[in-house]
């Protein structure tokens, strides 16, 4: 089995996929905690500014304190066409957007490019050459023979190994503004009913 395949088996896909999902869940919890802190700090006046009013005692129900309002003055015409100054008190939670972020989509793209190439080449050559020469001068002269033999052996071996690896990981997270919970929507409806105009006393 090639080295690239062995290394591909050793890639911890459970960690690569599980850890981003775990981080997304933790991010969702952090977003919910941020919403609670926003409502606590912006929407209510605590009894004790130092102590956390919602989680002062984990064994009891949370005491949110008093609703924080904003009061402003403006002028308008009354039923007689006379200009008068009035004041309007509005709960802050009813006029500011409350952050409700929800992780809508998470995409994990993982690319593994592994190349493993091994080339072994062996060349072997054997060559044998023989040559025989004979000479004869006269009938009383012996025959002269020349015998030549040449042998050659050639061997060459070539080994080439190439190994390339490349890992790429991309994580796409998409967050959207989630719908308001039914309980908070009901509370905001009640707060809106408390919005009333009051005439400013003439000093």
C-alpha cells in the first residue's frame, strides 16, 4: 500500500469535522448569553448594580428589577389648536433591536491532495564476442590459429521517488437574526401598552 494512502487513513476526520461543529455550538450559546446580558443591562434597572440581578441566586427565580424607560419632551397642538408641551415615556426594550443571532448554516470544505510515485528501473546487458583466425604458410609448416574472446556485462538501476501532500480546510459560518421568542414578544407587547403621553406642567 502506498505511503499516501497510509497517511490519508491517519488524518483525524473526526476532529476536523467535530471540532468546528463543537465551536459552532459554543458560539450559539455565547450568542444566547449575549442576548441575556443585553436585556439585563439595557432593559432593566438593577436593585444592586454590583451583583448580577438575573443570576444572583441560582436556586431562586431571577429578579429583573425595574424596567428602564426613556422620557423625552416635545410640542404638539391640542384639541383647541394651541401648542403645548408633552412628555412621552417609552421602555427602552421596545425601541431598540434586541440581538438574536442564530447560526443558520455551517459548511466544512476539506481537500486532501496526496501523490506518491515510485519508479524502479533495472537494465542488464550481457555481450560475448568470439573471433578465430587461422594461417597456413606451407605444407611443412604448422597451422597457426588465433582465438580471441571478449565478454562484457552491463547493469544499471534507476530509482525515482516522489511524494507530495497538500491539505486545505475552509469553514463557512452564516449567522442570521433569529425570530424573537414568544415570551419576549409578549413582554414587549405589554411594555408598548404602557407608552402614554403626559402634559408637562407649566411652571
